C-alpha cells in the first residue's frame, strides 16, 4: 500500500512538473492563442507550487526531475521579479518639481459603501482620486469633498464603465475618448493634464477600465483596448516628448501577460517598483499570495516612483491602489538629478 501511494505521488509530481512547462510557455504563446490568457495570471502561485514540487521530488530522490522543477521555479521567480521591477534600485528624487499622491479605486458599481473609503485619510489627503465603476454613492460623497477637491469630472450612467475623478489641481484639456465606434458598451479613456502651477511640468494622465476577459469573447476586446491606449500614449509622446505620462485604472490583465508587455513596449511606460510587497489588488477578500495584479499605475521614465501599495476598500472586490510619485522640473535630468 505504501509503495502504491509513493508511486502515485511520484507520478503526480512529475505530471505537475510537465504542466509547469506548459504554463511557462503560455507566458509567450498567449498572444497567439487566446485561451492561454487564463493561465498567465498565476505566476506567483507557480513559484509556490514549483517550490513544493522541488521539495517532494527531492524527498523521493528524483534528482533529474528535482533539477528540472527547480529551473522552472527559478524561471517563474525571475518572471515575477522582472514584471514587478523588484530588482530596480530606488531612484533619487530631484530637488525641483512636485510630488503627486494618486489613488485609483474600482469601487464596484453596486457598492453602497464607497463613501466610507473616500472619507478615509488615504483618500481624503490624496492629490488625485480616480474612481472606477462610480455610482451615486461615490458621486454624492465627491460633492461633499469640493473644498479639498475643487476640480471634479463625472461620467456616470455608463454601466460598469462610469468614472469620477477628483483633483486638487485643475484638470486641463480633459477629454473622454470613446475607443471604438462599434462598441455597444461605448468604453472610453479619460485623458487630461495636471499642472499645479505654471512653473511646474504638466503631467499627462490616462484613466481606463478595460473589459473583463469573461466571457471568452471579451479577451480580444480587452486586448484591443490596451492596444488603443498604447497607440494614444505613443502618439502624445511623439507630439510632446518631454511631457511625463501616467496611465492608471483596472486593466483586467496581469503584468505577466504578453499583451500587457506589448502595452509597455509600445507606450514606453513601465510598472513602478513597489519598494515593498507588490500591490496585488484582486480579489480583495483573498490573502495576498492568492490575489492578482489587474489594477495598475504605469509611468514614463520622467517620473520618480516613491511608493505603490494596495489599500483596503470597503464594499468592493478590488483593493484600491495608492501611488506616490515625484514629477521633476522640465529642465531636470531624471538619471542625473544633481
């Protein structure tokens, strides 16, 4: 009986190691074969599972299989580190410029507790708040916060793609851009600039809530929206190469997906290093190692990231993101601030 159980465990762990190879290949092949998009989010879980496989295979003295599982685990670990820029050294903050504290929160359309989150200090003392899936509850609370956030933008009544933006500073050239004319959901990007004072460098911002990749047909729709965002950012970059850029929102995609990597490559934005635990934001009720990074703040090379973390948010299946960033003066060299 013991021999039978041991044999079953050996076969099971070997089968799991083979499955890990398939999962690793999906990180590249998902760009051509849409169903593999559902396999790409679990990179951290693959690291944890691969480590467990190595231990079990080593205990059964399966040397070659242990080495193979260890290599796969290291590959997934490298993917996790690279995608989250965990090995990036902290950049020096230039003396000139200004610091921007940003909160992005998918509150969930039917959430009647969003006002509780907006009353918290993390939100109340931010400089900019982007609320996705906003509803009357968040809109009414936003109205009460006009002394702190005199500049507000509302796009309500648009199903799950509604949005409210609160800012301490004027939002210049604000535009709600519908991405595709044939889209029945009429999904959009809100594009605007912030400039606290005329002497400061303006910051170009983009807020977006892409379609969730469920059901299956929405995978291609989400990818098309990310492509549109990348092209818009690249176009603006070409027109104003020295203007720092930031994109944020619920992108419904993890940083390990090849379509997300394509977004970064085409837009020239990057995920800021968290300088702590990566901000796993969904689902909010799961422990950190079982959550995924589908909410993002992406920045251009002109911006110095100071922190990025997830915040507890009542009534939503998403945690909020809070980022702190330094926007250098236009005449400062980011790589040589002194």
